[in-house]
């Protein structure tokens, strides 16, 4: 049997089957059960599950983009309203009313949000810091910094495991032997 010339997401037969696969997935049915229910091999069922996830991901991306575009349109409108209010007040004679500064601040805040929404903001720098979190850590070799970061990660994982195992009646004991919560930072 040769390959079809129609892509799977354009094939009505496959798309109809994927509707059934999605319903079974939502109900938590296992892969072998999906294959049996649809009278297909496990390999086809596995491929169909991946296809359903692809379709769900595409739908999520579309929905997120629609939300972003709607948010962008509302911000554009609010930005224009704030600027109009500011400009109307500036044209009037006499000292500027106190509210003008508020309109200008609102316009500036909206502009910053638009920049963030468009992804044009400066990237946020993330760096290891000293134990107090006040000063960026720059000492030691790459290997030493990696070792220190891994030690901190181990502590965080241990704390998370303790939180997950805690039944709410107290604090769970966590063995973090060999892991220093504030590893020494070699500055040499």
C-alpha cells in the first residue's frame, strides 16, 4: 500500500477517526484500548494520539494568538484615549490640570505593556547570586559555578519532595546530607 497524496490533517477519514481518538483520550483510555476500540493497530493508534496532540497544540496556539491580538487592540485603544485626554488638556488655556499627569502616566504604562506584549522589551538577566540574593556571583570556574548551582537545585528538589510528601500535619523530614543549602562560592 503506497503513501497517500493527502496530508493527514486534510484527510476526512483520518480526521473523523481523530475525533474518536480525542474523545477516548479525554476519557483516559489507554493506547491498546484506543486501538481496539477503533479496530486499528497499536502503531496507528499511537500515531493518531500524536496527531490529536498536534491538533490540540495548534488550537491552543491559535487561541493564545487571538487573545494576544484582542489584548493588543484594547491596549491600542486605551493608549489613544489616554493620549487624546492628555492632548485635549494641554490645548486648553491656563495651568494644566492635575489629571493631565495621570493621563500621561497611563499612556506611558500602556506603552510599556505594549512593548512587553510585542516582545520588544529588554531581556531580563538571570544570574546566580550570593546566598542573600543581593550580589551577582561571579567567582570561581564554570565547573565550580555549575557544582554550586546543582547543589542549590538538589536542595530545592528535596524541599519540593518534602512539601509533596507532607500530609499537612507538620513538616516532613528531609535528608539533605551532603548538600549545603548555601554552598561556598570559590572566588579564586
